C-alpha cells in the first residue's frame, strides 16, 4: 500500500504540473490508473457511495419539506390565495407568477435532483423544490393591511421553520458537492472522457423532464468544449480562454480534493495493517510463552466439565482461551491510540473487537486459535470456513449501522500445521485480512516440524455464490 500511495502521488503531481489545456490531456492517464488498480478503484467507489448516500439523504429531506409545505398550503389555502392575488397585482411583485393552485401542482411533482456527475461544482439549489419555496417566500413578504396580523404572523413562523430546515440541508448538500472526494471523482471522470467524447446523445422528446433535457444539452455542449479546448489551436478567442480557465481551475480543485481523500484512506488502511503486523511480530518475538501459558491456564479453568456462568465480579471477559486472546489484541490496539470495543452489543452476532473511531475505515477483528487437535486439511478448512462465515454474517449486521470496510481474522497457532494464506479476500467493497500468529514451540518448527504447512486459497475466506461455489477474487 505504501508503494501504491507513492504511485498515486506521482500521477497526481504530473497532472497538476501541466499547463493550461495539457491538464485535460494528462487527466485520462490518472483516471485510467485509478480505475484499473483494484484497491484504488474500491476506495473510489466508497467515495462515490458516500456521496450518493448524502445526496439521497438531501433528496429525502426535500421530499419531507415538500410534504410539510403542501400541508401548510392546505391549512392556509384561502389566505395564500389572497396574498398571491395581491402580489400579482402589485408592481413590486409583478414578477411573481401563478397562484396557490399552481404552487400546489409544483409541490405535487416528484422532487428530483440533477444527474450525477457534471463539469462544475454545484453553486445553487439543484432541487425542483427551491422554486416553490421562493414563490411562497415572495408572497409572505407582502402583508396587505386587510390581512389578519395574527394569522399572517403564525403562517410566517411556520414557514420560517420549514425554510430554515431546507436552507441547512441545502448548505450541507452544496458543501458536499463542492468539497467531497466522491463528486470530485465523478467530475474528473467526466472531464477525462470528454477529451475523446462519446457519441452525441440525442435529446429525444425533452426526456423525462425539462431538467433532464437541459442536463443532456449542457452535457453535450461541455463535452464538445473540453474536446475542442484540449486539441491543438483549440483556443480561438477571449471567450475560449475564459472557459478554459474555468475548466482548468475546476479540474485542479477536484484532483487535489480526490487525491487528498484517497491518500488519507490509504493511510488509514495501511496504518491498520501495520498495527496488526506489529502485533503479530510482538506476539511471536516477545509474548509467545506468556500467551501459551495464558491459553493453557484458560483450558484448565474452562475445560470440559469445568465451564460455568460468569459471576458479576469477574473481569470484562470470561476466561475462555479465545476471549483472553481477544482481550490481548484489544489492549494492544488501545495502547496504539484506537478505541476498541470488546464483544459490543452492536448487532445480534457480537464482533470480538470493533473500533468505530476512524469513520469509513473502521476496524473489525475476530480472534481464533487452534492446536494439533486440528491437523488435517479437512479440519483446518472447516475451522477457517466457519470463522470466515461468522465474520461475513457479523459484517452484514454491522453495515446496517456502521460503514465497516476492513476486517482482520486472527488465527493463533499453538501447535499443528501452519496455515499459509494466499492473501486478503475482497468482495463488495469489503476486505478480509487473514493474520496467522505462530505461537508453536521451537521443537515443532523448522526442520523439526511434525506437519507440513497447509496452503489456504484466499477464496476460502469469502462468501459462496448462489450455486454454492466459493466466490473467486
């Protein structure tokens, strides 16, 4: 991952160092690099998914506000009708068009946003609700003498509450669209593909709506502008120079926003992987005998026929071997600055360790151990498969409340064959890392080993498809 960060930084620096229209020419190279590198592409998809969720939340808020405004209109319909008529007859409000029935028709329309992507940051409300709120506000500003003051004041107060909610939601939506990495990446892809634009998209019969027609119109127009300005002698006059300047500034802002977020997420993942590798080294180098004694003591206390219910004055975890090893991992992570939760009641299947303090790169750990009682290939595959199944089922529950994209499945080997995994398993934007911590005594290792290492294909860690076959990745 460290080498990947360096490669990304070089690609970004190359684009940002280009003058004027050569920014467009170099941009497809960066976009292609991210889309073809599976790890970068997965992170980029996470960014877009995060933006889509924020966009959907804004759309849901707009629909709620539209319903509330419609109810307010129904409650004060006669009053709004009269204000609208007065406003239309006034010179001051002559630009106000339509009456309350027209406003009701606008509110009954499906609230929609402009399509994803585009060429520029959003600077105004992309939602159709904004026009209705603007008309309502213009009417409320007119307070003729014959209007009852109390009724008018009550209506204004109710409308102000609704409008303030919409203003806040709009501000959050515009900030996300202008600064977040997800929309920045979507715009960069649009620019990169416009250097050699796709075939002309017909308008049809204005599409599903006038807004769709305008979106397609400007898409075709801007694609043609980018392709022309990126070509030799593409800048023909002062208008072209100004347009080129706008395009280049937008691309540079988006490249910086996207690369900064990408490097941050890579760094978080790299730091988690580094932490787990250092824990493995610590256990195998310094804590091996202590951990073996810990497991042996737990087996003696909680072995067959000796299990009991935990009393109220016992430690946070019961004394089973797996629980004590889990506590060791959690203590180590806490000492490294994380805030791990142990056996947290977040979902029905409780994760051994979960740290939700790092946002979308939250950490999830499950711990298992084995000895020479599991020495056959079938026994080990069954153990690994059951552990992986537990991780994926818990993961689905976690995703319902928290965005967790990384998990570590830690196997403590006390004796028996050494597990050798091909690597992490990736599926649906999630990555499962296997970590094998070798606590076997020296007489059972190297040339004196009783068992050959057993290779585990990374597909063993993944879920099965509908046919029952293991997914391949």
